[in-house]
C-alpha cells in the first residue's frame, strides 16, 4: 500500500489516508454534537454538589436551606442496586455445551472478581443515577494477559449522538491523558510529538496536564464486521491493529465496540440518557426557595428586631448583651419599639410539604422504601409488602442494569473464547467442604464434528486452527444476590418450614431437591449438596445394615 504523510512521518500500513481523515472528521463532529450534553452534565454535577453542601446561590445573611432530597433518592436507589447485585447463570443451547456451561457458571464470577467488576459496578450505578448514563469498558489487556473492566468517564467517550445504540456508531472514541514517559517507551518512533499539555474534560471543569499527552483510541468496524482500533495523538496515527500480527480477524472477534452503555431514562435517538438530577432539579430548586423563605421568617420571629430613635438614648451594647440585667437609657423608653414579624400563613407551609411529596413521587423515593412506615405497620411481612408495591420503578431500573450486565458477561465470555488458549485455574467456593478449583481453556467453548444444521453452534472454520470445529453458544440468565434483611428472613423461614415438614429426611431428599431448585436464595446450591450427601450417607448405612441382617 502506498504511504501517506502522517504528521511528520510517512505511514505505509493498512490504514488508508481516507480512513484516518474520516475518523478525525467524525471525532470533531461527535465532540461538537456532545457540547450540550457536556454542559448539562456539568450543570447537574454543580447542582448536586451545591445541594449536598448546602451552599446554593448567592450567600445571604441567612443560612441557605438546601435539603438534599435528590442526594437521598440517589443513594437509596444505589443501595437497592447493590442489594440486588447481579450474578449470571450460563445455560447451554445444546447438549454438547452442558459441561462447559456448568464450568462457566462457576468461573465467570471468579473472573469478574479478578477483573474488579464490583468497584466499577458501584461507581457506575451512582453515575447512571446522577447523570443518566454509565459506561463500562470491557477490554483484553495484552500486558497482563487478562480482562479489564473499567468505569469510563462519560465525558471521555465520543460517539454518534444521533443513534440509540452506540454499536451503530460509525466510530467510537475514548480519550485518555497518558504520561509522556510511557508513550515514549511504547512508541519511540513518535517521541517528538509527545510534548504534553493534554486537555482533560472532567465533570467539574476542563484543564491541562503538562506531563501528559492526549491519546484517542478510535474504534471502527470494517465491512466484514471486524472491529479494529487505531491510536491517534495530535492527528497522528501512532498504532493500528490492522498492522498487528494476530488481529487479522479484528481486535475483538465478537464484532462489538468494547463498551456497554447503561442508561437510566433514554433520550430518543441518542446513546446517552437523563438522570435523576435532570427530572428532580426543578422541583428541588422550588423547595429550596420555599425553605429559605420559611427559615428567614422563623429567624426573624425567633430573634426580634427593634426600631429606635436616634435620640432615644438607649445603651445598645447593654441592650445586645443578654447577660446584663439592667440596661441604661436616657430619654423616653418608648423610643424603642419591636418590629412586628408577620408569620407566614399555613398555606405556604402546606405548599412546601406538597412539593416535597411531589419530589418523592418524581424520584420514587417514598418513606416506606427507606424502612419508615405510618399507621402502626410493624410486621416484617407487611413492611416487605409495602416495599415491593412501591419498588416498581426500582425493579425496572435494576432490570435495565441486568440487561447491560448480560452484555458485559457476553463480552467477557467471547474474550475468554478468543484469548484464553492456555489452561487457567480458578478458585470457586460454592461447593461443600470449602474452596475448590476449576480449570478452563477456550477449547471448552468449541465442539468438534458437529454436523451443520444441528443447532449446536456457529461455524468456526474462519478462525485459525478451528477448521472442522463449531462454536458452542450459550444463554445468560441474570439473577440478583438479594441481601435485604426481610428476604433473608423469608429464606430462613422457608428452610425452617422444610425442616418442620420433614423434607430434609433422607427418604424425602428427592422432593426437597426438586422444591429447592425452583427457588432463588443465597446458599441454595450448598444446601442441595448437603441434602444429597446426607441422603447418600443414610442409604449407605441402610445397605450396610441390610447386609448385616442377611449375614445373620
């Protein structure tokens, strides 16, 4: 391929001049289209921080009264999402994949722990609730040989702002400010352009870093569906996967951009959404103004002010000093008169209270969802019933998060299929007797001599060394790790009922296992294993007793 000028360098790789020019043009367009979103997110963040600190608007002689309703609603919704932390059950689509599905169900949680998914999940839940969008990055790390899962700052990612699904964007850009020292080590031939002064777009402000350079990871899709990536610094192409050995079929063979968007309230024809601050900010602002007016009125009534003639002769220092029992004056004592404070009518207070209730409805943050009740409701079952009735929006939010989680699990499994050629050992701890280990390599995700049309998987003939093999396909079932004290009590009561009804007796083991398999609670697999072990031990003891009786 003919070379072209690439900054101060001549490039002669697989990327064309037209592709690089198109990518740079798309980046400028995406960035310009995103300016209004960036401004909205920064305004939301400013409102959120001011509400939390109680310092909104201009300071006056009275304390501002920002009651952090939005903060409370966000933290309660985040707590619900953490209580319902997702786990994945991997299900085979054909009998050939049964064993692999069982192994994947055990090792995927371990891989998530290795990839530090949970910290990213907790951080992204808050971002989703605050700004309406959270972005997960699922990457294979060549240097560590493992999978990285990162929470990506919303302002660091650029895509077509006129598509609902980011996977439909022609390009995807992830910006990063990288240390010049590292860039010179990784790309020594371009050392001269790594001069620093990177512009960083943070949620609070834009700033520059002298010791870092701005690098764009530009992802794009080829006509055959392959996803490739090129690194760009100062409009100069410094690396491209199309030029790297081993990426002939794309950087990631699953054919997707390595990001997952988790959106709270979707915007039409846009990959980004709206958050709880957006929907509650107007009502919260009105409540703040009402609270400030009410507080000012109360302060005036609590500390009365006085009218005094200039010639009244009142000793003001003694008058202000409440420890003085006697206040001296000269002249007419009637020269000092209190200023009457008019109390606000009850209608103003009622209006403020109605606005608070309105905000609770808007944000789905009702009292009983926080554990508070009225009318003497104290029974755990009644409290749980109220909570479940009021958690429809919370459940919808969590279900949307589970959809995003399912995409993350799919990407992880496909990265394991593509890169985990050497056998790996995972520690899994859901078996009785303590920790045990499970082995995995990507050979387990293929099946040999599977006849075409059998439905067991997709062809792998195009993959190096996979002629005559087929990919095993899997479904992903996402379930919550529910940690509410009420649901734990319910699970404990269920087990106690089983015990009282004799289902744990050895002769009833099969019925108990069937019943437990239809349930969902933490520790279920261990309980099933214990029941089976107890039944087998009882059966072995009975056989031994029968043999002894026959001998006699």
